[in-house]
């Protein structure tokens, strides 16, 4: 009735074509989601609170107490 086009190998080629199309669009959508989510994920070092950086430096012993208190005072005056 259909001329035999849906018999034999033709149906398999259609399945392969649909599979590749679904994979293509799936990867494209996944890539877009990852790309746009990456912009809102996490904080960069530039966005970090200066007082927190100062506290870590003091905790590691990079600066002494007087330097820490002076820098913290300067940072808080700027807010």
C-alpha cells in the first residue's frame, strides 16, 4: 500500500536520523543552560569582601594585630 518505503532498511535510517536530531538539540539546550548558569554561579575573587580577605591574612600570620586593626578601621570608614 505504501510502496514498501517503510519496510526494510528505510525505517532504520529514519530512526538514526531522529536519534541524531534529538541528540543535537539536547546537547544544544544543555550547552545553553550551562553557559547561562555559569554567569550566576559562585563569586570571583574580585567580588570577595575585603574585610574577609583581611581576616584570613591575619589568621595566616601575614600581618600583625596592629596592621589588621588599622586596615580594618580604614575599610570600615570607607563604607
